């Protein structure tokens, strides 16, 4: 089966600029996650969607980060304005809505803020 | 919320030796504990998982043990090979809390297997 697709793979922006990441989950997966992985650390959940509704966004810095999942399929994560500390890999993952379901990760987008 | 601690942060072993990575979690409601392997520049991939109603699970050279009372779980890799070199992440989730799995990850262990 096709995996989770993310784009772009790499992005370099200056601080205070805006950036958007795109994710296409595995077909049929109801749940979609965005994780932030800072170099040398484990992934940190930013937001979880169930279809097109938000399940949890308690760790999303809402003053600068936003995410949407229109029509319950693709999702975009936006940062506006970016800060130096936002430099990280942004991983999208998807899974079914069953218990104990595996989260399938995309390749990620490596963001560098200079 | 959940907090997952992972040790050691780096582990170097000789090929053929065993490797053990340990994690502790804080939320007693957590009931699902997956382990992910992430090779350099690649996506995290699930290698094994365990549910809270099981104390041990084995899949060929890898095994995971869970101690619910102490709130810790461990990954064991036997007969290590150079291709086992990667960063390993443990994670915990309370699957009763919401649909799907909202995973809290540990900080990762960089395993290096020397030929």
C-alpha cells in the first residue's frame, strides 16, 4: 500500500517568514497526526485529527501554528511567523481509529529557520 | 499528561551481543507501548508493541517486557547485527482516552553495533 506522503522534504526560511507543510495520509486512515521532532529528541505530538475534527491540539503553539484537515483526507500545517526554535523535522503520521493501531509515519519535512 | 523517560541515550555494543533499552512512564492509564526504529534520515517505523494485558512479547531477535506495577518497559535485542544500528524510540498511549493512538515518545536511544 502507498505510504504517508509529505511535501516538501526540505525547507529553509528566514525567521518571521511563513511556511506550510502538506500531508497525504494512507487511504482510509481516519486519524492523522502532526509531530515535531527536534534534532536529538523524540517526536512530540502537535495535533491529532479524527477525520476532519481536532481530537487534541493541547501542545500546538496556537499563536503561530495552525493546522487543518479539510474533507478528512489531506492536511496542512502552517507556521506564521517562524522562529529559530521551530527548526525541526515535521512528521505526519496516520492510522485507523481502532485501539492499539499502528501509526504510520511519512518521511517528514526538515525545516531550517535562519 | 504522560511523560516517558528513556535510557540510555546512546548504547554501543559488539556485533552478536545483546542490547537492552529501558523506558519508564508516568500515566498509569497508559495501556499501549510501541517501539519505533528510525534509521538516519528516514521515517520512524514500528518494530514491536505490547499491550498492558501482556507481560512479554517476542518477535525473532527482539522482545519487549512490561512491568505495569513499576511503570516501566524494556526492549531487548539479541544477537545484534550492524543493520540494527539506528535510533530507537519507546512510546506510550492511553487508547481508552481517544480514538486512535496519541503517542508520547521517549527521547530516543542511539544504538551502534560494531562489527
